[in-house]
């Protein structure tokens, strides 16, 4: 598996981003979906990675720098045919390593609260993330959101 920075304009990446958006919208009301679209992932404060096996796109993930010490994990998604192969863990490891290289002291994330997100919650817990209160501009009372954080 090779993890590369960038790749947003690759048609395979765009298709996975569209699948990601559809999955989020199928699991939560639109006002509770906080995924970044293509333009949101192309901003200077976001770093985006894709995971590949040859020409096969395995997954993707991004980190948004909130401030000098805090990053947010965004758009983590494994292609359905590659679930259970460690793709999400590999991308998360890259995000965490980059956050440390940038001297961030904390990584946080917002994800869904329904059963469809159980695997994501388990992955983040495995890497030391714990549940926390809403951060940034997220509404604190949204029953469709769960927040997690980890000190680095």
C-alpha cells in the first residue's frame, strides 16, 4: 500500500468522495453532515491523502489545521471493496505522523452517531481517541454527531 499526498482531481478519487458524501447523507440529515466537498478539501489549511495498490484506489483521508496546535481529521473513507485490509489504519497513522511533524498537540474529529459509524468509532478508539464535547463551530446538541479527540 502506498499513501500519497494529493490526488484530489483523479476521477477515482472524485468517485470515492461522491460515495463518501452519499453515505454520510444516507446516515444523517443534511444539516448534520459536515464532510468537505472537493473545493473544501483544496483549501490551504487541508492536507489530503489517498492510499493505492498499484492503480487501485484503496481509500482517502484529510487533515484540516484548525489552529497552530489543533488538527481535525476529515473525509476518512475506505473503498468498499478494500474494507478490512487496514487501509483506514494506514491513513490514520499518516495523518497522526504529519500532525506530530507539524507540532500539533491535538487531533479531533466529528463523525456520525448511528450504527453505520461503529467501525469508525472502533478504529479511532484503537488509536487512542476518546469521546469529547463538540469543538470549533460544530453544534453541541446534534444527536447525529459524535466527537473524538486525542492528545499527541
